[in-house]
């Protein structure tokens, strides 16, 4: 199943679960109804911001929009897979794994390019991010507690406050785990 089809199925499922019409979800997420309609039909190329807005309105973690069958072997090589890009920064993320039932933990590979900072709004209350730098250098963390990280560095911080990712080298690759209360 393609990422667009997974996203379409998940948006429809979660929208029906919370009892929102297409119009109501679009309005609350700050999207055009036609944009949401395209996404639900498996078309379009949504940005990170669009998917986060939809997930927040639906009250689900970002990863729920990429639901895949459980218990299957999954291998994603560094050069493979499809990412989701930001409209506001040269930032791309790819969901690598989704937490099994009973735990809310999502694993991402994040690629950044120098000259563009990803500013993230606060996630739901109690959310924590775990960042591990694979290559490059990045300045990250809550806006009032950023740290400069180099390859091999790990940083855990609350993500229920505004935070940012600023690459300090031409490129940076990170592993990011988002952890939320169940």
C-alpha cells in the first residue's frame, strides 16, 4: 500500500471515529476542504504541517496517519522510502516505525539542510522527544534550552513546548523518537 493510500485510509478512519465531517475537520485544521478531500481520496502531497494539523485536530499521534499492518518485517534502507517535507523549512521526515498497542512511541529519521530551521509548535501535553545525531551537527531542543549536538550525541527534552531543529553543517541526519502518554 502506498503512503498516500495509508494516509487516506487513516484520515477517514480517525475522522469518522471522532465524528467530524470533512468540512469540520478542514476548518479546525486550517485547511481548504478541497485539500482534505484530495488527501482522503489518496491524492495530493501533504506537508508535515498539514499532517500535524490533521493529527492534532483528530487527537492522534502523527504516526497514526501512516498505519501499517502489525507483525510484519520491515527494512528501510537509508536511500529508500518516501518522506514528508515541510512547507516552512528545508526539513524532511520519514516515519520508520510506529509504536505497538499499549505504548505510544514513534521513530523517525530526520534529514535537515543548513540554512533552514524547523520550528515546531508544542505537541500534546506530556510529549517527550529523544534525539540521536547520526551525522552532521544540529542545534535543537526547547526554544529556551537548545543544545548543540554532534554525531553520537543524544538529547531528551519535553516537546510539549515550542522547540526547534537548526542544522549547523551542510546536512544533518537524526533519529528522533517521539514518546507520548498512552
